[in-house]
C-alpha cells in the first residue's frame, strides 16, 4: 500500500502539468483565437487613448504622462510578441504546440492586465514643462542709434499700452539683428511672458506655412489635410493656452489679418505682444503696429563698424591714410550690411593701389543711380566682384537656387559644385571636398554667406540673395521659382535657350505638360526636389537638355523616370532619394560621366541596367527595401566608389554583403543596413573587424532607411535596434574600431559584456574597441548594468554615456567576482577621464554608478542629466580638490539638469559637494 500511495503522490505532482501540456497541445487553435480577441480589445483601447491624447495635447500646455507613454510602448511590445507567437504557430511544428500554447496563455493574461490598466488612468496628460523659446546667435549691435531703437522696443514690451510693434527700414540695415537682441533678452525675462515665438515669414506670403511654423515653434502640430479656417481655430487655442506670448514675425513683405492665421489679437487684457520686421512702413500701418524706424548709422558709427570688420591693424599700415579708408566707408552709405560685406572683402589688403581700385569700383557702380534698392545692390555687388575668381563667383551664385532663408547643407552644395565642374578635376574625392570647404569659408569670411545649423549648413541673407538673383536675371541666366507654391509648371516660353540653371524646388504642381520639351542645350542644373505632388514627367521633357549635369528629383511622387534620361551623357548627378513610388530606372549604360547616384528609399526591385558601366561613380546610395537581387560582380567594377550605402534585406543579397566588405578599405564612407544577424556578422568578419574610414552599420528588424552618415557624432558607428544579438549559435561580432555603439530595444542584453568576445568564460577586452566614444542604451528591458570593472580599461576614451528607459538597470558598473568585491571594500576609483556627457532618463530601478564604495572620477564632464530615477540615492562623483582640500566642480562643467526634489535628496561622499555643484543646476519639472 505504501508503494501505491507513493505512486499516487507522484501522480498528484506530475498530473496537473501533464494535463496542462495535453490541453495546450490539443487546444492551441482555440487559445490563439482567444489571444486575437483579447488583442482586439486592447488595441481598441489603445486607439481611444491615442485619439484622446491628440485632442488634449493639441490644445497646448499638455503632454502624455510617463505612465501613459510606458503603457503605449508596452502595448506595442505586446503586439510584436503576439505576432511572433502567431508566426511560430503558422510554421506548424508538432512538438512546439504545447510550448506555444503556454506562451499564448501567458500573453493573454498580460493583455488583460494591460487592458485593465488602460481603463484605470486617472489622467492621460500632465502639464508640459515650460519652454520659453530659443536663444539665437546674433551679431553685436552697431552704433548708438541702433541701441536706442532696442531700448525703445524694450520699453514698449515691458509696458502695457503698446501691444503691436513694427520695426521697419531698408534691407541690410539691421532689423533682424535688433530683433534677435530683443528675443534673447526676453529669454531672460521670466516674469512678464510665458513664451517667445520666433518665425521668419519671408516671401511669398504663405499663411498655411506660417500656421505650421508657429505651431512647430510651440512644439505642436496641425493636421496637414485640414483647411486654413480649421487650422486657424486650432492654432488660436494653442496660443491662448500659452496665455502671455510674444510673437516675433521677421521679414514680413505683406500685411494679413491675424484671425486668418489664428493669432489672437494682442491686447492689454491678454498681455500678448506682436513684433514684426519689414522693409515697408505700409506693412506696419496695415498691421496697426506702432512704427519704429531703423535709421542709417552715423559716419563715425559706420567707420567704427568698418574697422571692426577689416581689422584695427589697418590703421597702422604706413602706406594707407585714414582719408582713403574714410572714403571707402562713405561709399558704403552707412548701411550695416554693406559696411560689413565690403570690410570683409578688404580685410588683409595693405597696398594703397588696392584701396584706390576699390574706391573707384564702388564709385563707378553707384554713379547716376537714384533707386535706393539699386544703390544697395551695387554696394553689395562690389564684394561679389572682389572675389575675382570666376569659379568662386559661380559657387556663390549657385546658392541663390535655394529658397529664401534656406539652410543649405554644406556637403550637398559641394556635391553640386563638383558635379558642375566648379571644383578642379582631381582623382582624390577628399581633395575636392577640402577645396569645397575652403570656398565656403572664403564666402563666409567675405560675409556673402552665413554659417547656420551648428556649422553644417550655410544661409544667404535675403538682401544678398536678392543681389545674386539680380545678377542671374541677365548673365549667367537662372530661372529661380523655389518655394513659390506654384500649381502650374512654368510655360515653355519661360524656358529660354540660354538658361544655365533652373530651380523649381518645393512647389505644388502635379505634372509637367505632356508635350513640353524645352530647348535648353546649355542647361546644367535642374532642381525639382520636394515637389511632393509631381507624379508624371513626359518622355520628351529631357530630349533637348544634353548639357544637363545635375538632376535632382528627390522627394517627388514619380513612379517612372523617362527613358530620355538614358541619353543625358553629360549627367554627373542623378538624385532620386525618397521617391517612394519609383519602381524602375531606365538604362544607365550611356551615362559614363555619372558620379552621384542616389536611389535611397525608393521602390526599385532590380539594380538599374548598365550600372556596372559607371566607372566614374563616386557616390552610390542604394538602400531600397524591395530590392530583391544585386547581381554579383557589379559592385567590384565600380572602382572609384567613395561613399556607398546599401541595405541587405533579402537572402539574394548575401553575396553582395561579402563584395561590399571587400571594398571597405577603398571606401571613405560605408553605410550598411542589415536585417539579419548573420549578414551583419558576415560583413564584419569579411572586413577583418575593421571597416571603412567612416562607417555606420545598422542591424534592425524594424526596416531600413532613416539617418544618414552625416548625422552621426563620430566616424565609426554601430546601431542595434529591435534585434537579438546574444544567440548561442551565433553571437554578434562587433568591429574592433567602433567609436559609437547604440542599442535600442535589444531584449537579450543584460550588460555590454554580453556582446563582447569571451575566452574561457571571461570577457576578452583585447579584441574590443578601445576607441569607443559614444555608448547609448535605450529601452533595453533586461539591462541590469552597463559594464563590469574588467571592461573599464577599454573605455578610457568614452565621451558620451546615455541610458534611457531601461526598466531593470540598477547600476552602471557591475561587480563580477569576489576579488573585485574585496577591492571595492576599500573605495575603488572608477576613472573615465574623457567623459563629457552623462545622461540617465526614466530608469525606475537605477540606484547608483556602482556599489556603495565605488567612486566615479570624470573631470572632463560638461553636462549631467538625470530624470525619472526615483531610486537614485547617491551620485558617486569624486570632485577635484583645491589646495585647501575643499571640493571644486569639474573644470569644464556647464549644466546639471535634474529634478529639484531628487537633487535635494541625494547623498554625497565629499562634504560641501552639493553646495559646490548647486550653481550649475538647471531644475526640470520631470
């Protein structure tokens, strides 16, 4: 009987699991239907929440709470995981049914929990953290008159009586500089206004665009498909929610009713203010603004500004006398823009004959001219002609092809200059880029261009652009109708036979007339990009454009490229980026001069015919998700490749992975998008662990496309996104010289150590990059720590460390063994000597850098940001010590962004550390 009792007890233990196993095996289809129904309910709740969020956030001053954001992200994750289960079920593996049934039941339970959570939010939104606006870069105010204008405007702003101010004056007189000064002062004035909004209006006036830009400045958006009236209503609510706002509209050319845009009328009651700049006092009057005129500089102010620009050492040159300098200044007409531009062109000139020639040129251009604008242009043309080099002048005029106030990417501009032949033909592409940047620096130093967007772009002042367009209205002849919202394509009568360059970018026409075939044999550049409604180009359109060198059709809606493109034998640049409906490109076999071919994010399925003939091709961007095959042998024939971008999303491209790897030592830049770990590893192994001079490798299951190599902080980057990289059968292989490692939503990583090669179970740091500068983890749910102490020697060049929304991470540096634990018992110093930026955001379990005795030394720190870390108790920073033994802040420290309550609760190892660092704190709401 005892034996039978034992058997029964054993059955009671194993019986339920067996029954569950059998149930799940037999009832898998029913379990999957239950999962599908539960998901439908959850996704309906998700749609309701997203719709409510949109309404509440569009009204302004609100944003989704962290709890709601986390819920939405988790619902997305649940959907992805459920989809994976469904895909496994479809494979129909008999012995996997019970296991999948178990996973599906667990997922049903999780779905129900999240559905209930979605029903129980007390509120979906929280108050948005205050954002006052942007501090703008600006020149020094020139002259007492200008400073008095600033003070008059400021006085009216701080008072209650004047609600609308119009600043007017001729082009180049300094209106925008004045307004930037006002804007920057307002950023520091925290009591009077809630937000400062800056928008450059320019011409032609486009109220829809103006609505969009105001909403963008408020960090909100308006529906693109709504009419102007509805958008105005929404924008009005956004602005009213901000209450006391200052709206600055720079460079207005026409008056308009504020209510048409959705701008509430400023008044004493609502405390809002409107500031505009314009060349016309009539615009000020029509907008019912108090008029503030900006006058020309006095002669002494003009002289001082000129000397600031040309350099005060010029006054010490024996060959020059103050009289001739004064005469040159007088010819600038006391106009700030003319003075600055002419001064820049004369900088470094010390010979008397150069100054006499300059004076004669200025006088010759201004003689017998009465029109004010013409006088301004002639003064500015002096600087253009002082360039003397014809190719330099062509490079300058080329910038006028872009819309007014457009930030022109430097590399794009240089690419066009190279294709046009403005830069001397040399084999080394990098030499061409160096010369291009030298030209840009020369034009910036001459004040004909302005640096913009942190130095990656250049802009033309609107008056300088007007001058350039004036020149190109005669010779060389341009047709520039960029961003004019044209609905009709320019008629054939506008396509003159002597046209050299045409820009029709950013318009609204849908097609080019079917019989249009302009006779423009010397046309060399045609810019048609960003015409998002353009669907068709007639076959005959390019027939008489045999001189075409640059053709840009990027971001258009075309499905086919006319076969007449195949005969453009002088074409050097064919740009079709983001033509998402483009499925076929005609034969390229005759385009032997082609240097740039951009087919990124298109829908082409096959490599263009004849591409292997393009031996002069230096830039090839071919990341098209539908691309099924890349015939072997084509890539190696492109011997002059400099930059290459490819996506590998199909098995048929596997051999191309190896071919691309073999090219790596010849390339300056490679960007590869991989959808499988196998292809990624094949590429890295085939390069012997070291890629091109610059590379960006993306391993992602979320699709291709996205960032460009020019967007990256460092030269050699690896991005891992939504993938599994710690498979036992095939762990990831990283390049040995990687400088940036970014992991986003990588589920199977618990530490950086997991992705490193191991020998006898221990991390082998000898094969890991010692060049790593940027390390970033985002939404990696199982991340427990970043790295172990054993890895520290390989991270001595780390500059940027970022961890965002990793729910499980507890510490940065992990203790891996008992020996290290003993070391820490006596205060281990963890040194990262080059670390500049430290960012921790939304880390729910994060407690500190290391164990209680670990101390972090990073004396190069510039920025610290800590948000949403409720369990953080100790900021284990070791501060430098003064001679008296007191702590001091890291020498380069600029800011610590942190919630005040968290800052007050932190514990410190060094006495007075909090007091020392307190002046650097910028307290945040979240």
